C-alpha cells in the first residue's frame, strides 16, 4: 500500500475501524471519521534561533532571524495549557469549527532544547482549529521577540478576539506527529 502513497506519507500500522463510534467533537454517534473520532493529537513545531540554518533543514524547521528570549517564549507557551476559547488563534475564525465551537483543550506544551540553537515545541491537545498551532507558535515568537506581552495571549484566550497582531509561524516547522482514536491507544502510548 505504501507504494501507492506520496513519498512523504507512509502507513506504519493499520486497524479496522469500528462501524459506529462516539464522535467526540460532535457529541453524537456516527460512522468512524478520521477527524471527528480522534481523542487527542500531538503536533510538533521545530525552530532554529541561530545565525545560519543548515540548508538540509530548511523544509523541516523555521529559522527565526529575530533575537528571541527563549525564557519569554517558554512562558508564553504555558499560557495556552488548559481549556480555552481559541477563536483568536484560528485563521478564518468566523467560519468552520471556529465559528461552531472554538473551545479546545491543550493538555501540555513542551519547549525542548535540541542543542545548537534548535528547539522543538510539542503541543498535546484534543483538537486544533484551522492554523491554530501555527498561530500559537507565532504568538509565542512575538512574545519571545518582544513584540507582545504574555498578558496579550491571556487576553486573547479570554475574549476569543485577536486584539494584537502577530504573524503565524510558517508551515515548514509544523508536523502532526500522532493522532489517537481511543482511550486504549492513549493507555498503550503511556506504557511504552
């Protein structure tokens, strides 16, 4: 089956999906759906804060040219943890799921120093709105680079309104690492 897929997509495990499942995001039962049946997702966003990015990483890691205070960046990251209205961090916040229900839960955000000015942001959440993770990282960068204050993020999470302007982080650092579809898989992951 992997021969039929694009080179950057591979199947590593395959299971038969149940016929009828609880669709968490919709609050009702229905046929299994890749998005609506998911329970949890893990995204990663990779950044480079140094002077010269390795050209082989240019498609995998965002090169932040501005001077960035990593401690402020980490403080900003922790503001997203918990259940919040993320409408201010969705592109097209008047359309799609952002208009229906913009409330999401971020279980954890980790900022990991990978050495040599390379960092990875890992976001564990129940679901994301359109471009939400990129907007979150963009706001974290704005705080780290002194363009916004941490309180600006708190205000946007409380009101659901984008009261400060910042650029979303580019797509080249973002990766959807894992999607979990049942408590059983979450328990297995915790054990491994």
